[in-house]
């Protein structure tokens, strides 16, 4: 949006002046050069991270890859999908149990997230699409992200996940002893696979 008049804004975000928050969480398909961004309006939690994966798979992934029996996700090492916390692994286990497909996680070590393809193939272009705009609503942010493109053909699909997410959740006491998380021999702290639990009838 262009204007010939200056618009005064604060130089930092102040939650007391805001009507809400917007938390973008993205997935990037390296094969198709397509980004998928879910915008949360609550808190950046492991549950939100897994809901984003669920939404992508149910809306796009299983149609694009109908024969897939495994998903590989390259993730940063911190944040709501931190490699250190078992709450993400617990929510991930619940997700694969629901979807019936295994999910392999490969975390980038600390301070190396810049090598994650999503960091230079998706998010810089999203930032450019939102540059200089006063984000007065979540809908405006969604519209801007959806218009993100590049000369190499990047497309971005986005939606708003408008639901509350609880912070401060704890891992169930018996999770570590019952989980179906398989840690790889090579760098197991960063590489592991969540396998669906088989429920016999």
C-alpha cells in the first residue's frame, strides 16, 4: 500500500496496543518450490507446530504424494519444535498415530538453521512481500503472504489457524517408556523417526 502522507507508527511491537498476534509457521516443498504457511493467533507451541503439519498433510500433502509412507521434515533445533524437549516428540507421536504415516525429523544443530532451505527459499520472500506494510489485521498478513512469488516460480499457500494453544504443558510421565520414537545411530539427538502405534482390534 502506497501513500504520499507519512504514517506514524511505533518502532517496536507493543502487545498493549495490539488487537492480536500473528505467528507464521511454514513448510517448504523443495521438489515443487511451494511454501505452505499457517498463521497462528495464540502461542507458538509444539501443538501448533503439529497442527500445522496435520493441516498441510490433510489439505495438500496426501493429494500431492498419495503413495508416500513417510514424511521427512528438516527442522531448526529450537523453538516450539525443539530437539531438546520431549513435549514436541509427544505431540508428534500423537500426530503420526492419527495420520498413520511415519514422520522423520532431521534437526539442524544450534546456530546452523541458516542452512535450512526454508530460510533462504521461502521466508526472505515472504518478508519482502510484507515489507513496509502496517499489519493491522491477520487477514492482511495472510493476503500479503499469499501473493509472495519469485522469478523462479515460488508459490505460497496460507491459512489462519485461529485456535488457542496452551503453554506450559508437561510431558506425560510414562511417555518416554512407551513412545515409538526411534532415534538414529548417527547424531540421535537431532535425527529420529516417529512411527505410528499399531492398535490391534
